[in-house]
C-alpha cells in the first residue's frame, strides 16, 4: 500500500470553479515571455521540458471546438469536458456524459442517449453506479461524422456538433433536462433504438415509444410524420431543421411534455446573492419557441436544490445517482439556504494553554524547512495552508513575533511562485486559456486536473497575509496575481476572453469536478470535496480582507451550495441517496455515474474518510451541520480500519470534534504524544482546534450571523457567538436568533451575545415533542429559527380532499420516543391565502415507527378553509381527524413526516416556517 502521504502521479483530482464579480477581464497575454501583474508576473511559455494538455500517449492536444466557439475559453473540468478534450486519440467523439436524468455519448452517427434507473455494485462492493447504457441514438439519416466538437455552452448546458460534409447535427443537452433539442440539415431526423420499440401513442409528428422499459417522446415539426422500420424511426423535417426527444417519467405525462417540446433551451444561467446570513440562487433557462409561443420548459432539480426551494414542483420525478430528482414546470427556480460560516481561525478560549500552544508553534516556525521539501504546486500549497492556520493562533495569544515570522515565510514562498522565471512559476496556455503552476503534479498540466485544489491553498494563504498586510494584497502589489489564480480556477466573469467562467464548479450539480478531460466511462469525478470548499472559504476570506464583497459573496454561494452537496452526495446525510446495496455510509469519490468507497491512491479507510475533511480550517464549520452523519462516518471508519485511526488520526479527531468535541479531546489526550501529523496539519493547530471546540462546543449551523465571517458554537444550553471583522471600524454583528456581538476593527470577538432570543408571546403547544418547520423540508426541535414561508402549490381547481397533491413535506428521522398514554398528535400551522377566495389547506402526519422506510401510521385532518384577507391564520388539529391508518406505538429510530397541500381551490397559499408559531407536536415522551 502506498504511503498515505504520498500520492502517485496516477491521481486525477481537479478543478473547482466559482464566480466572483469584480475581477474584471484582463487582456490576453502579450507575446512577451513574461506578463507582469502588479509586483508579480507569469510566463506565456511553458518552462523547458514540461508539458501542457496531451492525449494519454503524450501527444499535445488543443480544444476540440467548432469555428464558432474557437475563441471562447473552454470550461474544462465539467460534466461534458470529453467533448472538448480528446484524451484518448482513438476517440474523437466523447466518453459517457452524465447530465441526469439522461446520459449521453457522442458517436459517429449522433448522440447516444440513455436513462439508467437501476444501480449496480462494482469493485468488490466499493462502488455503485448508474452506468450509461444506450436506449437510442439521435441523428440524421446517413450521418457519419469523423468527430464531435463543442459548438456552444452555458452554465450547465452544452451543444455538441457533428458534420460529415453533407450533413450537420447540433444537439443541446444539460443537467436536469429531460429533453434533447436537435437541429439538423442534410438529412431526415433519425432515431435508432437499442431494440425494437413499443409504441404507446402515435400522433403523427408526436410519437411515444418505450425502449428498455423507458418511455420516450419524439417530437418532429408540425406536418411531419414519424415512420418506424424495425429499430429505426425517421421523420422528414421539410423546410424546418428542428426536432426534440424527451424521456418521460410516465406515459401519462406526454401531454405536459408536448406543451414544451418546441420551446428549445438556448442558455442556462445561475445568479446568486448574499444578504444577512442567507444565500439565494436562481437558476434560469432561456428558451426559443420553434413553434407557437410557449417559452416555458421543464427541468429536474437535484436533491440539494429541491430541499431548499419553496417554488412549486410537479409530481413528476426521475431516478438519478444523486437520489430522486423532482420536476419544476417553469424556466427558473430559486433556492434559499443559511450561509455556511467561515472564520480565519477558531476564537480564543480558556481551554487552550498559552505556554503549550507557544511550544507547538515554535516547533513549526523553527523547523529547518517549514515547507518540508515541497516543490510542486500541490505540496507547496499544502505547506502554505499549514502555516496559514497558525498565524491567527499566534496573534490570538499575543505571540506577534511568531505571527510575523510565519507571515514572512508565507510571503516569501508566495512571491517566489508569483514571479516568472525561477525554479517555479505559473505559465499561461493560450490554447486552453489556463494558468498552470510548474512544477506541476497529479495531472494539473497534462490533464488540467485539480487547479481548484492546488490554488485553494495559495488563495487561502494570501487571504491570511491580507488580513495583516493590506498593502501586500493591493492589486498593484501581489493582489493582482492572486486574482489571476482566482480567474483560472473560479472566474466570476462570463465575458473574460482569457479564462472560462467557473472552470470546474458545476453550478447545477452543486459541486466541482476534478478531471480536466472527463475521459472515463463513469463520467467526471471529484475525490477531495473539502479541498474544493477550501477554495470557496479562501474567496470569502480574501474578499473580506480586500473589501471585494462580490468575491466574498461568490465564495459564500459556492461554499454554501457545495456544503449541501457534500452532505447529500458524499456523506448521504439523509440516507436517501446511496442505494441500500452499496453498504457504506460515506463515499471517498463521487462520479457522474455514482460514487465509490475509494481514493485514487489507497484503499486505507482512514484516507477514504479523511480525504473529504482535510484541510480542517475555519471554512470547514459547515461539516458540523450533519452530526449524525459524522458519527456514522467515524463508526464506519473504525469498523473498516479494525480500530481507531492511526495514520490520519489528527484529521479524524478534528472531524469527530464537529459532532462530539469531548470524544475527540479524549482521543487527543490519549494519543497526541506519539503521532506524526498529516502533512497539511500541525500539532499546534490540532491542539488548538480540539481543545477550543471542547470548551465552546460543536458548530451550531442553525444560527447565522449577518456577515459571512461569523459562526456559532453550542455546548449544552450555552451558545458562543464568534465573528471576525476585517473592516477598519468596529461593527455589531446580528445573529438570526436575535443575539448581537460587538466586534472591534480588524479583530475576532466571541461571547455569549447580547439581546434576547426571539421572545414568543404565544403559549407553548400541548405536551409532547415539539418540532418547528424549516424551509427546505426539515422538522427540528431547535428553536431560534428565522421566520420565513413556503408556498403551497395550487390545487388547480380540482378536489384533493384527503389525497396529498404536490404537498410541502417536512420530515425528521432517527426519532426515539415512548407513546404517551391518551396523548394525540397536535399541530398549529400558520397559513395565508392572501386575497384568493375558495382555498383550503390540508395536513397529513405520517409515522414510520422503526425508520425502515414504510409509514406504519397516517393521520389525515380535515382541511382548513382560509379567508381571502391577507394575514396569517391558524390551522390546528382541532379541525378534526378525517382518516387514519395503523395503530400508534413507540418510535425506535423512527421517521415523522408532515405534509401540507391545497385540498381545494385554484391558487397558491403560504405556510409559515422557522418559528414556534408553526409547529408539530407528536404524542411521545
């Protein structure tokens, strides 16, 4: 087994990208060998003896683009990158691409399309995948193209093009799209199926077929007709050049899909904002009406999206490797999340002994080589990150001398890399429009892997320097070159001609991708999600330190979005994503087709679990939001490992501290004397981290401050509020539970806060366990939420009395409780129909007593007829029980679900969330 701290060159991690705003586009590099940027510089020619992007046999490659796209920077490290990067010389088309719910692969005859709905377990049970399997091919009669090229793209869609001289085909595909939109010339529309299709409807130009158990609808221009000959289906396009294909969730969905079949998607765009502790993002598709005037569309939302939207969703769903996807009937939707916290360091606490910490700090700063011989971009970055964590800690205990020596080491190393012409430098590739650090590592040069991983450490270290030396961080000094690295890995601009927008961050998938070429049958992949979020946290700190709020807010959007994706897709926090046959509680790697209990370089369980934790920083606090998942994660690691961690014990102690600080400290106390720190860690940092959280408590993500650099910790019933103020004047930070904290200029402050916590003049609900509703679908016993509301979908004028119809659903799992004799379910729900007449809201409460996935008891209550006067009204169990199933009994790791829907009426209404005025009370003690 390779050393856990030595990664072989076969490792393929990759680039994450984000969106900043305010790093305006720079001119393309000049012909000169050195391009100055403030006090720094980069080269426009690779150092002698080095390589840029190549095929697997070492042949240099340039992007595979049409003439129309040739001058655009390619967003490498995407779900579709193999269209542009020909990694394998014998495949000029693409490898499988996982758009979800559909999968794709380009071939000579067009676009192979599949809809994998059954998972398979491979690799000795260590990987699950919904592998691409062709159901049909979308093409033109006679098409035989020598290659496929990327012709156009936007935030989560791409348009590949085929041309054989006589025929040209373009298709637009994307994340969440059940449609493939096609434009062709020189031949008839042709659909070739993997087997003889079964026709379930034939409407001339609209044909419904079933292939391999999957239902597809084919839409040709009005006036044309689909003809079937065995497994070949064709339609003449006449004077038109368009047709589309959709995968249907069911055959009875055809009418809805037909409505949008000619509303072709031409652009996809994500926008975001940060205000007062909340991140909102809107995902919008632009369409063109090929027939009629319909400009709407259908899009399937991933779990990390539909958990955080109040926009109405249809009843349609799809299977995906990321769990259930839910369909929205609109060209846009908006998500809203509590922002993930970032601190430069944990706050000062009396749990840390100053003399002991000073000794640990001196061990680092007085080392013969504080950079441990690092020479390439990755390991140099790791060393910079290690030192950066210690700077605020030294400052915290008054050791300004150690602080300044650390800053001097970091500045020297950063400036060395930020200056062209030495033993290490950054070099710009004009063909791929990327900045690569040399010496490179892990395919960051030949495969364009991992730029977001590597550069995260440089930006993070620069942000800590900027916190103490604003002059060093000025654009005219070293800040300009820092921003150039950001533009490579996380460019905020869609119009920059030198770098692509968000090179590796997939805004719709909600996380980054690591491979620059995506040349795998399983799609793209990302192993170290935590090194991706390290870049996001670095953007928050750099933007805060330099006054660039747009960049700060970009980092907050990226970190908050990816934190939920990590919780769901790497840690399966809700236990709703991994197939039950997978048999693991965590994934070391996420692939387009699924996930794997593995890493690129070792099968050691410690590294499989730890690679999505390191580096542990003040940007890792989001991990504390899923404490049950952490406990499952640690338990699995110890089972697989045959006992507690040995090699990466510091990383895993710190990880455990997010959920159980006391248990982590006990392990530190027992084992700190005889271990070697992970190479990005130090005993100084681990000691400070574990003992601080043992004193303050684990991160409490239910409460947020009104600046991104603020966090809350809870121990028992005591909350500690912390914030760092990068500004030049003192400010008061207000938290979502009503507490405030005064923070001096350029300082970190912490305390129990001032002010009251959301006083509630209303009486408490009846006895039993009380759960507040949270936007996004959670029930929680936590108090101090932020008042909000979710939209209850319209009943559409039909009668849904007793039957949930597009309900809002709120759920809590892992509930234990003893049934209280004589007690009954109770609730009070604040609802408002505004000025709409004739609406009625209805509630159903369901109990799964053992958490096995089957609801053993349901209680449906009579609906509540709201008045047409704007203002909250209270709907309670006093309306009476309409129907029930099952017999109540005790809860043992059970699940409780509340559903609210429109029983009658033709209009939306609102349900209040986040307060103890809207609660569910279960009859258990």
